[in-house]
C-alpha cells in the first residue's frame, strides 16, 4: 500500500463561506504500484470522522455545501491496487475567506471634526472583527492610522463604521494638513481568516474656516473729499482655505455706539462712500 498523502492544506484561493478547497501531495513511496485515487474523510465538528468522497483522481478537491464560519477537519488516504494507505495528518479549516476589499470611504466635515465613514464589505463568511482606517498626510502619499480617534478594533467604531477626527489633529503632525486641503482615507477589513486588501482612497471633506480679517484699512486721501470718503484695505494672511468672495463694509458715526452695515458684496479691496455730510 502507498504511504499516506502529505502536505494536506487549505486552498485559500478556493475556500469561501460555503466551500473549502483542499490540496495535498502524494507520498514519495507508492507501495510499488501507482496511486489510483484518493478518499477524503471529514469531521463536521462532532468528533466523528465520516467519508466525504472517494475516487478523487487528482491531488485537490473542493468540498461544497458547507455551513459558513464552521471549522471542518479533513484527512486523505491514497489507494493503489493493494488498498488504501493510512490517513494523512488532519487539517482543520474554517469555511470562510478574508473579507472582500471595502469600497472607498467618504469623509465629511462635521463641526470641528471630520467624519470618516464606510460600508461593510462582504465578510467572507466570518464576522469582521476590526477595521484599519488610515488618513493621508500632506505629502499626498503616506497614509497613517489615528489610533486615538479611529481605532477600528473597538466595538463602537467597528459597529458604526464611522470615526471622527478633530480638524486640529489633521492639521498637526503627522498629517500636517492646511486649510483648503481635502481629507483622504483608506479602509481595510479583518476577520478571523485574515485581512482584506486595502480600499482605494476616498474623500469628500475639505477643511475650511473663516478668512482672517482684512488688514491695513486706510483712508485713500487722493479721493476723499468733503462729501466722499475713499478707503482701501488688504486681504488677511489666510483665506481659510477657499478664495475670498467679497467684503462687507461697516461704519459708525462718531455719535453712534454701534457699527452698522454700510454695504456688502464688494469684490475689490477698495470702496468709496458718497453723499456724506
């Protein structure tokens, strides 16, 4: 009789929630007669071995119709004209695969934070146990985990598939984003079998704030007269991440206690008010 088959293993490229792929190798010694076929035994988690199939003429087989996330054990025997070999070493395999690659996440500004959210990919037959969320740094290439705000192994983020990162965190090292930058993220899913591939990068959020106040507001003496006052100013050092649209000019008479709006929608950095006393 031949020696028992060797290197019985999971064929991860085939295994899924409902099937398990097996591969093995023939032993070096065939008993003096070519191996005819193989018989496969399995244990469905009951500690009882039963025949799964026989007459397998190749060194691979796919067991189908299985229950997702269940661990099955397998053994293989080789047969020549004399009879069956002893059983191979057993191997236990879960009817599950790594999760599918998640879709690209989305990012959205929410107050002083940026929310990163994603959808659950196909689990591969076994529940997802963690996500890894990475955020792109200002170099446009490097993605880094924010373990403080986006720990995808915690139950809250795991179940919600959402984490929230303060904008101040994104503007600090290692991200070093600036006002006006888009926030990009990637996601990877993990189950008991292993890690999915990492998603493509997704975005949506642009971190913006109000512009700095205009500076160097001054009288334009060349135009100011008894009935007009001309003024000029310069834009503040930061536009908040998006171009300044226009300006609003407020004024106050010396006898008034509060400023009032004189005019809005000024698209240049100068204005002349007329018909003054």
